[in-house]
C-alpha cells in the first residue's frame, strides 16, 4: 500500500488567496451589481512592453523554420540571457557575479520553493513574520518545520523574526542561530525595505554563524531610494553566504509568461561542496529549461528600448502606489511601504483584525485587499493593498475608502 508524504497534511487551512477568492466570489454572487475592485493579489495588469512583444514575435518566427528552430534549451539557460543578466543586474552595479553563476528558470516562486531541497532536512530556517508564504509552506512539505501551533499560527522548528511598525519592519538578528535565513527586500507583503548597511549586518552574521541567506529580490526594480541595495551582492562577503532569487514577473510583467533566475556564487560552499554544483545537478535532473521564446523575451528586458519601456511601466505602478499611500493617509490611516515597492501596508483601524477589515472593505467599499494575518502572526492588525491595478481603478478604490 502506498503512503503519501504526510507532511502535506500538516499544512493548515487553504492557501490565502483561494480563501480570498472564495469570499469575493460569494460576495459577488450575493451582490451582482457591486463593482468590485481588486487590489489584493500581487498580479500585474499592464500588457507586456512593445520591445518584449517584438522579441516574442521574432522568436516565434524562428521556431517556424528548421534553420532557426530551437529544441531543448540548455539546462541552466541560454548564454545570451545569462550574459545580459550578469552584465545588467550585477556587473554594471559593481557586483562580482558571472554568467555561469546564473541559473535561468520559469520563475522565483518555483525557485524559492525548490531551493530548500539541496539542504539537509535538519537545517533550521528563519523567516520574517509576516512572510511570503511559499518559503514556509515548502519547508513544511519537506518536513523541516516541526509541529504547527494553530493558536499561535507558528511552527515549532521555525525561527520567526517579527517585522512590525515597532522595529520599522526590519528584522532583528535572531536569538537562536538559524542555518537558512529567508530575506525579501523590498518586502512582500509590507512594501518596506532595508538599507545596504542593514543588509551588510545580515551578511556578516550569516558568514559568522555559517548560515545561508536566501535573498528574494523580486521587487528590486521598484527601488527608488539611494541607500537601498538592489542585490545582496552589493554587500561585502555575500559571495560566501547568499543565494539570490530574481523574477521577471514584477519588473517586466511576466507573471503569465514565466521567467526568473537564481544566482549561486561558486564561493558558497559547505565544506568543499559548492551549492552551485548541487543546484546545477538539480536543474539538470529535474528541469528542462525555460522556453527559448520566453528567454528571448527576457533578453529584450535588457535592451535599450526594453529598459526605457519598463521604467515607464514601473513608474505607472508606483504612481498608483502614491495614490494609495497618500489617499489612505488623508483618510487618517497609518500607512507603510509604497516607496520602494508596489505594496502598501496599513494598520487596520479601530483595532479590527485583518480579516474583519477585509470584510469591512469588501462590503462597504467593494475593495479587495489582503489580510496581513495571512502572511504570519505578526501581520495581524495589518492589511496589504497592491499598486498593480489600473490607475483608474486605483483612484476609484481610494476615493471609496476615503468616503467610508
Ligand atoms: C511575486 C513574487 C515572486 C515572483 O514569483 P514568480 O514565480 O517569478 O512569478 C517571488 N517572490 C515574491 C516575494 C513575490 O512576491
């Protein structure tokens, strides 16, 4: 008789966004005339930029001709894309990362979920609280997190690093020493970030205690302030302690197109074993490469035209962020984020719980956001709105909230 991986059964409740979708669907059925505005899930809404569309068309045509047809992609990604990434995202910023340390994939969610399998099940993970749920849930599936405490919403073998208004949403070094530290800046869900000096403290700490930092830079393109690092490799010593995850989803609208990459420097070792070798082996065995067409589209992200167009696209969303941030402030809310990230994180008013505020906004304003408690116990009492809607919807939603 087969047995299942019963770690899956330990996962509590259903995925946050399916719960939200069910609530919104139920409300919509009961109120068919309601004009619901969704500022909940972190999905982009603007079309792919023209430079990317051109690259896609060109690549599709290549696939139609035997002379230019492409079959399986190289396991770790096409050289043209890895070179463009190494140059634009790293070398031009003074980061010492080479093309052969870059692993192209179909997205950062998959990589952030899969990366844990090259580590022993005995490793202890540390996560920010609130946190992008994928980091924790994939470690639950692997059997690395111990026992769940439903009342506290925490796992016995996970180190939680609370990020709240009290510490300016910056995690403090944990008292208990972790083996793997997940960091995401600019942060989803709080929309806040840390300075380069603050990140350097984490890099120094990881090197000192022999931990690995898994640094999720999915929102790097939204950074507007000078002293905020675009990459963990801007910090000295990061080559021996940090893995970095990138996505084309938020900077270039690839949420449905699917492309991302992971960086593992060759200096990152456990004894004399390079993590780079393990991930290369994993990629080669379990993954057959992101599609050629999509990697060509990814290359266009780094073209002059692509860069200019995407700068505008990011500016479009950040204009929404400003509308949300300032509108909520005017309405008397306590608001965070929205300056270096497309997320606004607000304190729920009148001591409402996150889900109470969710229901209140849905019913009174027909606006959908995301309850902070869905991202971890320290998210209770907070609420996330995204800047990924259309400008018109964003303005309309904030007007409704102002008039509550
Ligand atoms: C959106 C997001 C990603 C990107 O995931 P993709 O799979 O590349 O679409 C990664 N990490 C965080 C924290 C995100 O919010």
